[in-house]
């Protein structure tokens, strides 16, 4: 027995490392949708370190400071979108079995699963941070989702062809996640699928009506976490949806009945923005988090390049291997427990958040349209109300709620 102990005094594990892909699906119990079936390929993607990072990225960023139970993650949401994408595809093709394809079905599921892999710490707040730290870079999380997915497949040797997912299908998956609003020209703009299957491009990210499975999941998941009511009925919408074609032979998603359902989606979205995502205190804490990240960016050495050199957090999106390091807790705890003087400002801001010593709201006003003149007037009125203030004492926070 003693001969089997390693240097730490514990018995060395004898179970061999799994080297073959799982050939069966698994079922997961989700607190929003109930039982979710995860097909083998999606399971392989889910069981990787790169996808597991999403367990450490909160879906709602700073909302948990106001709604303490809103701590669900991008991992949870991604599973939900995969599940709804599968159900919606089956519901749409049920009346058109000639359009059903097992590979299309799987590609839609994979796209739903990986669509948010590019989110940085604190979710959408990270995009604001990068844009302020590196103005003009134009980075959006959707592009990093594509980069992270391709990196995951390469890093983990995911055998896509075992499920007959070829190069054109990979292109299709990427198009489902990041596609521009469709402007019809003479030529069909997508390479993954032809215009007879254009309806597929409305399942994950719908730029026509804005109603897609991504929005369906986050409305219900976020509403449940924050205790805010959501009235849109997903099952009712799926049962009413159908595939139609225009005069050019391009398919699209239409409704047989229930024309009021899309209105409910936007009413729910507006309610969650007003009472949750853009709650006054959430906006204040987001600004403080941004200031913390900007103060830490030149000095925090948690991201390294291949030679061990410092990579700024705001630049990590350029390399998926470097971006893979970043998560909410890693960034926050690295700042909180730092000791150097260079990170003192960032530490102080974080401590103020934790001790609830928040920035004060000195003035607010509603605008139908907002421009630079409005911003200058806001700053002037705020200074007038608060006495002597200097440059840097004021920040203008924007709340925009689109129906």
C-alpha cells in the first residue's frame, strides 16, 4: 500500500482519464424550463474549461447588489437558449418535415449553447469598460463568442465530423450567432444555408422582430431571479409560430395567431429594464465598477502573454487564450486582495461598493432625445445644485429603455 502513495501521502488515482467522447445525451433539471436534454456534441462542448468559465460570469453583472438572488450565470442562460432553440426548431419544422435536418437541428442547438461565450466579467459592463479603455476598438462580445468557440473546438479536439458537422455547418453556426441585419440584395449574403432556410437565422438572434430564443430565456430567467413578473408565454408562441415564404422564395417565421404575444415580449423587456437592469442603484454601482476597472487596467497583472508579459484586461479580447482567464470573481478578488500602491485607487472604489458608500445621484432628468447640449446642461445644473465641483467629480449615467 505504501508503495502506491504519492509524494503528498495520498493514494494516486488509478481511474484513467477520459479520452473518448461521450456517446450519449444527458438530462439536466433547470429551474426555469424543467428538464433539459443535452445532446452528445453539446455535452462535449459544455464539459470543457472554456465553457465552464461561464459559470463564473454573472448574467446580470451588478444587479445582485440590488436583487441579491440574481446571481445566475451565463452558463445557465446558455443551456436555456440551447434548449429553447431545439424546441423552437422542432415546432417550426413539424408542419414541414421536408425542411427538417438532424444536422440543422444540432447546429441550432450548438449556436444557442455557445452564443454568449464571448462575454467578459460582469457581462455587458465589460463592453463599456473596453470601449472606455480602448476607444474606437469597436469590440462586441458576439465576435469573441465566435473566437472562443473556435478556440474551444481546437483546444479540446472536438470531433465535429463524428456528428457530420462540416466546415459549411461551422460557418452556419457562426452566422447564427453573429449576423448583421438582413438587407436583401440580388445575392443571398449567407454561406451556411440558402434562403429557403432563412427562417433558421431568426431563431437565435432575430433582427426582424427582435423575438428570439435568447430573449425568451433571459426574460424568464432574469425575471424569476429578480422576482419581477414576466407575462410572455413561450409555449403559446411556439405553438402559434410557422414558416412562411415571400415572393423571392425566402422563408421567414410568421404567426398563425396570437398577434398580441410580441407586444408582451417588449412590455416584459421594458419592465425588466426599468425595475431591474437599469435600476438607479444598479447604474451607480456599474459606474463605480467601471471606474475600478479603468483604474486597475494599467497595473493588474492577471493576464499574461506567451512570454509572461502583462496584458491589459481591456486588450485580452484580442486573444481567446488570454480572454479565457477572465471571470467576475478572479478580477474582483485580484483587486480586493492586491497590496501595491498602484492598485490603491481600484481597491478603494471596490471597498466603497462593498461598504455601500456609493456615488450620489445629484440630478436626473428624462429626455426623449439626448445630445451633447443636453449633457452640458445636465452637468451645469448638477454643479449648481451641489456647489463647487471640479472636473472628474461628475459622471453622466444613461438610462435608455426601448420598447
